[in-house]
C-alpha cells in the first residue's frame, strides 16, 4: 500500500532525528529526505519541535534540555563578541534558531540569561580558589597554578574569558553581583601566597603584594590577548601557551625571589 505524504515525513523525520539528534536536524533536511517541500512539513506538523514531540513524546524533557543549551551556547558566543549591552533578545533568538518566547520561557529575560552564564563561568574561579587555598601548596606553586588555571579556562570556556574581558572594560551590575566577589577571592589567594613567601624569606621583603599580584594576573591574561597584538605588530613567530607561561613565570620569580 502506498504510504501517505504525512507518513513519508514522519519516517524521514524519525530517521534523521535518531541519526543526527534534534539540533542536528532541520525542517529542510526532513523535507529533502521525505521528497517533499518544507511547507508540507509545516502543514502537517507545524514546527520542528511539534514534529519531534509527536514522534518522541517521552523525550520532551530531553528536548527542553537541548533547546535550553542551544540558547545558552548562542548567547555566550554573542556576549563574548559584542558585550552585554549590544546584544538583544532578538539577536540571541536568531543565533539560536528559536523564537524570542523560548528565551523568556527558559530564562526569564536577557539579564537572567547573562547571570546564568556568568555564574557558570565564575564557578571556575571558585574551583581555583578552593584548590589553591587548601594548604597543600607552597607560595611558588600557588603562583604557578594561576597560569595553568587560565589555560584550563580557555580550554573549557573559550568565550567566558572574552566575556570577563568585556566586563573589565564595560562592567555591568549583573557581573558586580556575581563575578566581582569571586575575582576578589582570586586576588586574595595570590596575595596570601606572596605574603607567605615574603614571611618565609623565599620572596623579597620590600615587595608590595597587591601590586605584584595585579602584575602577575595581567601577565597571564595578556597571553590570551596576544594573537590580536601579534597581528598589529606583525609578529610572525609562533608562541605557544606553554612557552609564554614559562617565560612569564621566570620573569616573575626572578623579580620577586630573595637573592641569596
């Protein structure tokens, strides 16, 4: 018996959803697989979400999770590239390929969405503080650990560091309520390590701890701005993270270590 057009679409959609997942499948993909035009898919099933729910009614929770993450990923990219003030709900919806109502449904609004991104990103700062302040590391190890922390941050959350950079230049009240305190904790840990090293005689006693810690923090962050700076100064040499951090750490330690 010849199958109906509606059933053709259902079979094609089921096959593609199972193969590529919800996010990896578009209405255009389904229409192409079914041999019909996109308007036929919309006529029988409405949106992609409605079609998915009709095929997999028990996976609605999974779909919601996927869509929520889809919005988060799109928002992180845009906030990193443009900053908080220059990104609208409409921009995020377009980037995430959802309607604006979905953002309101899952997050409440742009402020709440941005707050969640900052919360998750700054949790990595808390992780660093807890490990660095657990009492098992020497002052020099804590200072070295800071550079490795930023490397992991760049690996796990490549756009978060750019968002933090935007906040350093154009601070928002959202960041002030979430990230400011956590950045202060990082500085406190670095300052504590430096002060301890001075008291033990490992570091020079004439150092100004806060200024040294700010300098070290700047040297580490500078690496992640380096690609743009290399372009401006026409530097062709390839500089790896490991090489840069080793050089920066040597410069720091030679400057603060007590000379025997």
